[in-house]
């Protein structure tokens, strides 16, 4: 990781808010080590748990047949598959070749690339709509410059990020990520800073977006039992950071322990987590002109 260039602020009256101004992530080609190592588990067991978020955001976007959509940090591409079902002409990009392979299998007609979201491989003004579901973070906001570039004037961006995790009833489900080394846990905290009130709005405005709106997105993971919870969580990138620190066995044991406390007879384990979405436009260039 490279160092974080940031301006501290106190946008919510609470802890200082990181407002990164530069691309602060390291080598994107190593992302697959974590995100791709259990790609089939992630695609089949984890990503479907995000379906409420995808439906809510696609609904707000009002996708129409033929709309050109790019999904940035698309993972194994379930959101793309659902956008295709709604008639969108889809593209996507992710740093993990193993996740992209699944995304391509799910949506063979979509243009899905392996690559870095900070250097999108499409020409200027290629898309009407861009989405990113928890793919752009407080530490990677330079990707917004690229999204702005590939959107047509007047194009629409929908971005989701974690909201107030600690206040979420399902915070327990993310707690095992804190088994990562201290520096990684601190980095994870900087990543989620975009969800704080005012933070996303400020960063989007800094990157030239207008008409920025924020709304809460329904998000709930469900698991049949603690063992499945541990398996699903272990398929994610942040879990890999924890596993690197404490080993897979200890991570699984800690995850099972977290979940076991929440088991209620006959019900799935349910983790509702705050997720925030931002909708924003690229200016048309005609703003403020008399008609
Ligand atoms: C939290 S996951 C979100 C995946 C997917 N959007 C979803 O809804 O499940 C973050 C994704 O970002 C991808 N990623 C991380 N760094 C990236 C980069 N520099 N360029 C493109 N994708 C990246 C990871 O491979 C992973 O798929």
C-alpha cells in the first residue's frame, strides 16, 4: 500500500473524517490473491446476499432497455447479470481474473474486463450509467475521475458504500475482519470513511459530480447456520487479510463463535448492515444556460 494523502475534516461532528485526494491503493494485480482465492464460494454464496442492494439501486436508476451501463469493481458480476435482465447493455471491470471469469460466464454478451478501476479501458463518454457496489472506497476515490471521464455528459453514477457499521444490528458479521493486522484494520476504517454523513457528497463534488443525493439501501445477509456464515465470510477479500494474520482455522473458529451467539431456532442468521448509496450526475455542460 502507498501512503494516504488526506485532508482531515470533522464532517459529522465525530471522529476526524479522511478525505483522500489521491489514488492511494497499491498494486491492483495482487487483489485476486484475496478476492479470487475462493471465487466460486464468493459468487454462489456471498454475492447473492447483496441482492436487495442491487434491486434497490437499479430501481432508483430506472434502467431502460438499451442503456449503456458499466459496473466498476463488479466482482463476480451478479449486479451486471441483473442489469442485463433489465435490458441494459453492460460492461464491467474487476481486478480479480477469477471473479471476472464467473462474471463472463453469467453475462456472456457483456464486455467484462480484468483491470484497474483507476485506469478504465474505455473511451471518454462511453456509458450512460455507472454503478459501483461497495467497490470504491475512501482510499480509492481516483476511480471517480475515471468514471466521470467514461460517462456521457449528463450521465448518472450510483455508488454504494458501507454506512454506520457499528450502529448496524449485523455489525457482528463484519467483526472477524478485525483479526487482520492493525495496519490493515486501520486501512479498512479509512476505506469505509466515504459512508459518513457529508463525506461521499464532498468527494463526489470534488470529482466534478453534481445533483448528489444520498439514500439508505436495504442490505441483509442471511445464513442457515454458523458454519455456513464462516465459509461465506472467508471467501471475501478482507477475510483474507485476517486469515493472513491469524490463519484460516482461527478465522473460521472466530466467525463461528460470533454467529453461534446469534442463533435462534428455526430462523436464518440475519445480519442487517447499513449501506449508503449516492446518486450523482456528470454535468451536461449546459447547466445555468438560458434555453
Ligand atoms: C467489496 S467487493 C464488491 C464486489 C461486487 N461489486 C459486489 O457487489 O459484490 C470489492 C471488489 O473490488 C475489486 N477491486 C479491488 N481493487 C480493484 C481495482 N483497483 N480495480 C478493479 N477492481 C478492484 C475486488 O476484486 C472486489 O471484487
